[in-house]
């Protein structure tokens, strides 16, 4: 059972998982934008005390994670809920 089929098991679970994935995906894209802005123009709370690491790599990773989570949220929301098995009474 993969994540998409597990999340689509009930409508309430599908809505909750989709909302969580969208929020985290948008947060990751916001982080990519924050890394893309010149670090000296941001308050220290956003960039920390030191500027370690290569910002283009951080931007790419945050953007890829954000877009990936948004795509996963779309797939979870798009998949229809499974129908219960038909029972035939004799």
C-alpha cells in the first residue's frame, strides 16, 4: 500500500493529508524564496547568525521539495476514494 492509496482511503483522511502536504509544500517554497533574497536585506531571525552553505543549492533543494509536496498533494486529492466491495445476497 503506497501513500496515495492509504491517504485516499477515507475522504476525511484525504482532506487532512492534502492540507498538510500543501502547507508544508508552500512553506518549503517560501524558504526557497527567502534563500533567494539577498541575505543582508533580511532580519537575522530568517538567516541565522552565520551564512554557511551554498545558497543556490539550498534554493534548489527547497524548491524541489516544495513542488514535489504540492504534486503529491494533487495526486492524493485527485485519486477517488475506493468503493466498498459489492455484496450479493442470495
